């Protein structure tokens, strides 16, 4: 079992924290408002971002993609030597020739970043069997050993190995992050309902 720090306390963070704590991991939820956060789920430790990053072995970025480079860059010392799982999306993915994950990696050279779970509605991240069609969990990362650790965590989130697709290095996250160009149209057509990108073959 691992010590997992989750940055943010919104929909994605809450779902991942509850599921990972339920699987036996020691979960630290990092928030900007330690005193104001009213946590009612599976017991976790509530702390600030720096403490969650510093005390954890694996850190999950569940904060907005917009501003993430500055927000996480400020935590570079605490994130030194850690695996950072980035599930965030920017609202303007076409605004850069690099993926957000690549920009985070450049800001955090001593951290091994793995991008995953950013191509689905938040409920699917922790309940992949809830859709009628099997979803895909894409992986992008420069370090194979970090991707192996993240694959094991996905197993704890109930992802079968055959639903996990390792795309390659962090440059491949440009593809998965571009899904944000489609999301507003999907929500307009289908409402705020669970969906995920999948590979039909
Ligand atoms: N919702 C989805 O279905 C979904 C799917 C795929 C990917 N994602 C990505 O996952 C990340 C989290 O999404 P979410 O739906 O959980 O969002 P959310 O409910 O709005 O939560 C985001 C959390 O980030 C923290 N935060 C830090 N700086 C912030 C800022 N400037 N503005 C707002 N929040 C800030 C807040 O936690 P504290 O107040 O505790 O600091 C907030 O609760 C985003 O990058 C999103 O693109 C979401």
C-alpha cells in the first residue's frame, strides 16, 4: 500500500480519494482551505498542498489544468523524486504546441509525470465497469517504471489490464488532452452524464 497525496478536493479528487482509501492506501487530500473543508467520505488526512505532496510517495494532480504549471511548479521541492499522476485538463488545449503534461514535466524535472484518466467523466475514473461499452484508460509518460506503478493503482480503481493503453511518452498526451475540444459539444448534446473515450477495434 502507498501513501498517496491528492491535490484538490473537488469531484475528481473526492472520488479518487474515497476509492484509493477504500483500497487500503494512506490518502492525504491537499486543499487550499484546510479548516473549511467538510470531508464526509472514507477517512483521509486533510492537509495543505505542500504537506500532501511532501508526505506522499505518489501525488495526483486533481486541480484545474489552467494554472497548473505555476501551482505545481511552486511545489517542486515537495514533488522532488515523486511520481505525479496528472489527470487535469486545460480549457484551451490547442493554445500550445506542447501538452500540459509536457509543460508540467519541464517545470518539475525531478518528478516523474504520468498522464492518465483525463479522457473520461469523473465517475468513470473509479467505476470503469459502469459504462455499457468498455472505456480506455490511456497512459502517457517518459518513465516506464512510473507507468508500471500507475498501472497497479489503476488496478486498485478496478481497471482491467486490457482496458489500459500505454501510448508512449508525455508528447502523446497532446492527443488525449485534445479531447477537451470535444467535451463542450458532448455535454451540450448528452447532458452532464458519464462518458469516456475508448478505442473500438
Ligand atoms: N470532472 C470531470 O469529469 C473531469 C474529467 C477528466 C479530467 N478532469 C480534470 O480533473 C481536474 C479536477 O476536476 P474537477 O471536476 O474535480 O474540478 P473541481 O470539482 O472544480 O475541483 C477542482 C479542485 O481544484 C482545487 N483548485 C486549486 N486551484 C483552483 C482554482 N484556481 N480554481 C478552482 N479550483 C482550484 C480546488 O480544491 P481546493 O479548494 O481544495 O484547493 C477544487 O476543489 C481538472 O483539471 C479537470 O479538467 C475532470
